[in-house]
């Protein structure tokens, strides 16, 4: 008999510990390769039933972390665990049973040639849950749960609006009653008028089902509304992490404070936010020495330019700044 790795019910449901993710990328001419530092030593945990926010500019590593937490990619160093057990050791299907994604774009995440009933029922079929009639009943229940009329079951995605498609994607994610949803910019591709409806749906579902969430967004106001805890990512590092209200009301890291004064976009091509963050481009191919934020920080000193700050507990949260006190 092979030993079954132990799971620990007291451990956070999903946890990233010292997670680093590098990519080898070509940098233009002569096939030259360089290392892109997407994430560098990230700690993040999603407790059972909690909604944890992840904010940061475009390119800070949010989507990379979401793929690692879903077990879709493996870290270069560090580990991701599910109830204390490394995700890499758990069969893919078992991970998918418990951690489900909701992506930004419901247009590309739903196969256009499938009817809604089949899209939502697929996870039930894959996991061998129920038979034909019970799956059909479950699909109706799920449509109801996400606020869609039963007749949508027979429709193809093309006949639905963006908001309806995202509801279908959420119903599909919930079909097998996962414990965590990893929501990566779940409303950024939707019209502003429907964004609030989808956000409220997610909050209702959390109340009704107790599902935990990682909620990724470039929109601080949305994260403030949606989450209990928040982690602020800068150039692949979590610079501040704590209770959402405390972090946003009284930021301890100058980057969090600057973010509050900026308007971010989810669009990779849109470049940097303006305002408080200046014009120095954070380059993951060549992260700065010392504190990664120092080239853009108004408070930076010589120490910040040479010595990387350790993550410390300050005022009930985790902060990575020499001057957090
Ligand atoms: N598969 C990949 N190959 C090479 N570079 C990648 C890959 N995925 C992400 N990156 C790079 O990693 C950094 C973080 O990207 P990402 O996680 O998508 O950030 P965010 O979601 O915060 O915008 C970016 O510089 C991005 O270009
Ligand atoms: Mg992203």
C-alpha cells in the first residue's frame, strides 16, 4: 500500500508559501533568453469561507499566482498546498473538484458550440456525479442559483449577453460544489452596468454556499467592497497584506497608498497608471536591487536602494517596507 500524504484540516484551505515563478523569455534579437521574475517569494493563504482580495498593477503577477493556486502551473520554488498537502502531489481531478476558476472573459471560456445545459453539466459528467436526469435537475438548480431563467439551458453562448455568460461560467464553476473559487478579474470584461450585478451575485453565493474566494481585481473600490482580507502585489512580491478595511483606510506601505490615488486598468497594453506612481516602469526582467518599489517611492533612502526589506508584522498586518512604522 502506498502512503497517502496527510491532509491537515486545521491548515488554511489553500496556501502559497514562498512561491516563486520564473519564465524564460526571448528578449528580441539573436534568440537571447532572459529570466522573467513573475513572482518572487509570495506568501498568501485563503482560509475556509473567506474572500481574499489580490490587487496590483497590470503585470504584477496576479494571474500567474491564480494559475499556481489552481494547480495549472507549478512554482519555480516554494509550494502551494491544499489543506497542508502540496497541490503538485494531488491528482489534477481532485484539485479541480475543490478549486475552480472564474476567468475574466466569459466569451473565450465557454465553448460556443455547446448548449448551456451541457456546459454547466460537464463538470458533473467528468466527476461522475449523478445520472442524466439528476444532472438535468442540478443544472436547473444552478441556473436558478445564478439568477438565470431555466430556458437558458437550451441556448448557445452566442445568444447570451456578457453578464449572462459570466453567470453561466459561475454556475459551471459551482456545479461540483468546490470549496474555493479563484476569480481573476471576473467582471473586467463586462459592461459597467452589469459588473455590480455579478459582484453581488458572488457575494450572495458566498453567503449561501460558504464558498471561499480569491478575488483578483485591478479595481480597489471593488476589492474593498468584496473582500475580508487583501494582499497587495508589487512586481511579484506581496508588499502589504491584512484586513481589507485596515489596509485601505490606513495603508502602511507607500505603494498601497499610491495605488489608492491611482486608477488602474486590467489592460496589459494600457501601460502604467499615472498620478502618484510616477513614470518608472517596473521591469520583471530586471527587478531593482533593495526594495523593489524604491525607484518609484517618494520616501526611498539609500537603505531602500541597497537592502531588501523583510516582511514584518506591523499594526496587525504584514508589511514589507523599512519605514512601515
Ligand atoms: N506564460 C508566460 N510566459 C512568459 N511571461 C509570462 C507568462 N505569464 C506571465 N508572464 C509575465 O509575468 C508577469 C506577470 O504577469 P501576470 O501574472 O499576467 O500579471 P497580472 O495578472 O498582474 O497582470 C508579466 O511580466 C507577464 O508578462
Ligand atoms: Mg491578469
